[in-house]
């Protein structure tokens, strides 16, 4: 055997790249992509529906949202000026949704006690405190009283987030 023949046998034969195989795999990938795009467009929401889609929060975040619970709507008497004044008042509690059941049950259970405590705060309040533009003093006193009634939640936080007095109108009775 000649040296040329030995060299040809030792060197592997160069083969052409499998162009047909590459073309077939590429065609399958393109068809798969087109199929996925068609499936998504057929099952997905239209752009106008997608814009109006409900983006509500998950269940854990729903518990952290705040809800309003009416405490009472009443007319309270105040005699601190020497004259009789009636304060037509509405009081609302802002609490977290996770505490709503407990707070409503506690308010129902201790309804008379709470009515008496709030009434006492209005009777003892000075006339200037009830005439404050933001009702800061009476709001702070009521929030403190309600926090004592409702206590703390399992994490040690106050159940009351905020106390709102949307209506507090003084009417002179004389």
C-alpha cells in the first residue's frame, strides 16, 4: 500500500452538512410557533376586554384593604357652655377587612356600653373642642376609647385604622 492510500484511509471522509434535516427541523419550529400564536389569539381576551380585565388583588391582599363600619349616628347633648347644645353626629370606623367580623360582633355585643362611653365623651367635651374645624380632640378621644374596646389583633396592632366623623353639627336648643 502506498503512502497516499494510507493517508486517505486515516483521514475521515468529509461529509456535507445535513441541509435537509436542518430545513425539516426549521419548518417544524415555524409551524409550532404559528400554532401557539393562533391558539393564544383564539383563547385570549380581545384588547378591549383585556383593558377592562379585573385586576383585583389576591386573597391575602384583600384582607389588608380597609373597610368602613358605622359605629353610630346619634344626637349627643352638651351643657358645657351653660346652654343646651345637641350635636348631631355620625361616627364611622375604618378597619382592615381581616378584622371586620370580630369588630362587628364586638360592636353588637357591647352596643350599650359603647353608646354610653361615646355619650360621656360628648357630654364632657368643651364647646371649643366640638367646634374645632377638624374635630381633632374629640376624634383622638373617640379613637382612644374605641381602641380600648376593640383591643389588639393577633399581631399586636390596633384593630382600628382610623376613626371618621363625617357629620358633627351643633344645634343650640334654647
